[in-house]
């Protein structure tokens, strides 16, 4: 108990030091928020390609369900060993709801859609999330600033320009899954700010665990099976998704949904397409296209406007 108390004090001291440093540097946002945004921007931008590699050997829902059950269980076990309390019954209900919205619908929808659409197309369609989040904010009585509205519209314009490269050709079922994913993520981001979820990473662990069970059950009901030995690239992709996409990425995203406005928390969906396209060009041998560079500049400009809009 004494050791745990010292660790809590050390963490509080580190957080206070980061806030003081960001204030001295005159940053538009606290340094912990900037680091969390950078993590989500870069890591989740690479997961689209990793999902595509994983789908070569694993069915979509079982792949997503398995990695989130493992990630949630391991993180929860680690936190319990450090003395963190388990979520209450009420907090488990929130974990189920947000696990369904953010992961089962959000990540599960993207994973399912990538059977039918290109990696960059999936990332680009997900960029409608901040626009939806802004609309949900308005319906809840929250007032996005003019700068935030402008950032959303400019970023969305960049997505449209990026789509002029002809990368959004897809089967209707894929596009429907992506739109459901955007709906779930944006609605959850607006709702979660006021929800009494389990504190810190315990909340993220509970949400991942609930979502993993939901996705696995959906995969079993759908009749998904692993019929052959997975390839090494697919195994490595799933391990990458487990460690970086789930542990680090979702943990940082959960932090953002509790500490900044929904438009900023979901702004990663503007940067992720840029990262996904760059990975496609450098690793998968795809071409950027004539509208690629100006589209990325618009997207980055939109995100900067949202960031300076600004977080809570």
C-alpha cells in the first residue's frame, strides 16, 4: 500500500510537471494531451495497413475480438496487481456501452469493411467522425467554436480531394460498415465526456474486454472460423495491433475523450488517412496521385484549426 501511494504521488507530480512545462512553452494544449494526440495520430494511422495484413489469415470479427479480449484482460490484470480497484457495476455498464460504440462498431466496422475496400479508402471514410461529433455536440447543447467548425469543414474538404484519386471504389456493404463505425465513434466521443466510467486505464481495459466479448460472439454467430495456419506476416500484424493499436492507442484515445472536446478527440481520423496513404506509398507500392499532397495540406490545416479551437 505504501509503495502504491508513492507511485500515485510520483504520477501526480509528473503530470503537474508536464502541465507546468507546457505552460512555460506557451503550447496551445497541455503537453500530456499533445503526446496523446501524437500517439493516436501515428499509431492508428498504421493500423489500417496492419488490419489488411491480418485479414489474410484471420476472419475480421474473431481477429478483432481475440486481440481486444487479450489486451483488456492483460491490462486489467496488470492494474489489479498494482492495486487499482475493479470497475463497479455501473462502471461496467458504461464499459459495455463505450466498448460497443468505440471498438465493436468503430474498430470492428473498419476491420470488417477492409475485406471489401482499400486501406486508404477505409481511413478516408473514417474522417467523417469529427463532422458527426460536431453535429452530436450541437444536438446536446454544446457549442463548437467557429474555428472548430472551420477546421472540420476544411479537413473534410481535404478528404474529398484525396478521394478524387479514385480510391473510394467499394462494395456497398463495406461503405455501410464504415459509416456505422464513424457513427459509433463520434456518438461515443460526445457522450463519454460526462459518463462516470472507471478511472484511468482501468476504464480502457474494461471497454476493451467488453468489446472483445461482443466481437467474438458476433464472429461465432456469423460462422467465422480459422481454417488454416496463419502466416507469419498476419501473426506479426495481429501482435502489432494488440500492443500498439489496443494497449497504447486505445489507452491514449480513452484519455482524450475524458479531457478534450469531441472534435479534438476524434481529429485523429483526419490525420490517419495521411499516415495510411504514406504507408501505402512507401510500403505497399501505391501511388499518391495528383491531388494527394494538396489534400494532405488541407487535412493538416483543418486539424490545426481544431486543435487551437480548443480542448477542454
